[in-house]
C-alpha cells in the first residue's frame, strides 16, 4: 500500500467512520461528515439541513456551494490544524479538523451549517430573494439550525480534536498491521518462511500475533506482545490449543471461530477474515485478523494478529450513551424511544403513559439547572419504583416523560395513572447540598395505545 495512494478508508472502514460520525451528530446536533483531501464525501452527512441545498440549486450561488468543501479541506491539509470557514452565500460557519497518518493527509472531519451567534436575517432574506429563493422557506430552514456561542463552539471542537487524534492513532496502528501482514503473507506464499524469520518479524510488531496449526489448533508461534496480552510466558503457550487460551472449554474450536471462512471454494485455506470480540480471559476487546498461511514444511496454518481496541470500543459506547440517554436522569431519551419503537415486533399490544411536568421550567428558573437535575433524578427513581419490569421509562425532555408497557390491561393503566396523579398532589422533597427543600410539581397525564403513538411519531 503506497503512501501516496493511501486512503482513510484503507485504514478504517467507512461504516466505522459513519457510526462514529452519526453518534457524534446525535449527541451534539451539528451537521458533520468526513471528506477526502479533495473535499469529496467519504461518509453520508449527518444532521444535514436543506438550507444549503436551496442555494446550491441556483446558478447564481451553486458554484460557491460546490467549491466550499474542497476549499476548507485544502486549507486544513495545508495548515495541519483545524480551520474555520465562513460561507460567502449565507454566512454560516464551517470548520475542518485534518487527519494525518505518518505525515500523509488523508482527509478532514468537517462540521458545517453552524450558526455562531445571531446572523442578519433581513440581509440574508434579501440575498435569498435576489437569487430566487422563497424567503419564508429560507427563514424556516435557517431557524432550524442550532445557535452556538463561541464557548460552545470551542468545547465542541475540543472534543472533535480529541476524537480525531484517536482516529489517526487507530489508522496508524492499522497501517503497521497491514504492512506486517503483507510482508508475512508474501514470504509464506513463496514457502520461504522459517520459524526464526517469522519470529523476528513478529517480535518487531506492537500487535499481538500467533500462528496455530490450521486443523489441530496447536499453537506454533507467538510474539512477546501476545504473551503480554495473555499474561503467560511463551513456554506456557506453545503447544497448547488455541481455544484453550481463549477460555473455551468445549474441547474443540470455538463456536465463532472464523476458520471456515478462511477456506476457498476447494476447501483449502486461502482467505482472510477480520472479527471483533470480547476476550473474557484477557478482559479486553480485540480486533482479530485471521489469515490462512503456509507454515514451514508446507502445512496449513492460521496466522492471527490481535489489536487491542478496548479504548476505541469504550469511546463508541460513551458516544452512544451521550446520544441515547439523558444526562441528568440516566433514562433512555427521545432518540432511544424512536429506535425502540421501530424495532418493536408487536406494537399493537402495548400502551403508554405520557407525563408533562408543567412546573419544571419555573423551578429551574428560580433554583437553577442543578436543582432541576436533582428533581429529574428524584422523579426517575420514584417512577422506576412504581412500574413493573416489563415497562421502559424514557425522558423525552427535562419536563416530559413516557412509559411504555408491553402488556398491561386498561384497568391497570388507569390505576397507575391515578397513582402518579395522586403522588403529584403532595409535595416532593429533594436535597441541595446539605439542605432538603420541598417542591410541588404541576402534572399533565395522557394514556394511549402504542400504535397511536407510533403513528404520531412518523
């Protein structure tokens, strides 16, 4: 893989970039995408708002719209650090964080369609009329964009730069792994490999590597990195079965072993497979590359390189937590509710209770957001104590909640709703520092069938 021809997707799957981008966009509400050094899209934009599509469809402005991604990608690549760009057509802010691996510019993570402070809406509306765009449609699209302060903008990019560094490190490790695999495979294909040569090559790698006999599964060779990962000296690994080291006690290959996928049409070893799994013995998430190779003496063997991706996995989980769970209450949020409803196999047999805590805004205005967070946690704990295990509670907003019941009779639903209503007729007690203070919450309730709610959702 020549450096000059290296692409970001050669090192990190496009689907992994898309997943990271979508999770980040869901958590921050900004428009974002990955582009290559020329500004061409690598991923599908997340949170895309149609205001740019309006301008790009008119001859008077479409040239600037088409050139913007290439310009900002070029600026980021030439400078080597994040660049901020202001759209000449609309005045929205875009920015790019460049991605370098071994000094090669592979593309940028772009954040676009951002309103930094207020824009001159009258001047923009006049511009829209000038190029033939409906001012009302333009205004609606513009106001749908989130408004960011400079402080929020800086926090956003501090997080983005940290994640981009992690992406570059993952790409660098994958590049080293690909180089090593190519060198090893080239030698094995020519039947020139010997135990000592491969051992020296593998010891130079920072990735854990072992080779096992393809059919018996006996460990033939390991490097120091694998010994460190396994927590065992080399003499306690060689000669053992590969499934024994993974902790599988079935007396044969693990059920998810990809050996079968390494066989070609003639049932001969010759393919390559990449899998991710959690190793309970090592207590780490591993990305394993399995390749069929020819070992000394011409016998078939399986070469496995293992990359520790625990940090990457935990980063994805944290982003998922930010995107699908409410920070204050820990309850699933609106995004999670929509996903769960779409995946539910039978919605007609379920019901829902929706709550609106009408006094929450007044409480937060008077006592501050910390008090609001404590009230949210108090309410969430009480709701959990009142509902059966077959119920899911969602926080749609700080003052809006929804409880989904898979199978609950109408009588029980009404009884529970009355119980909730009765509880809100009495004061609540929550703690601020060392002081307990009471609050009274006004409440609105609605009980409905889930299929009605789902129709409303769409």
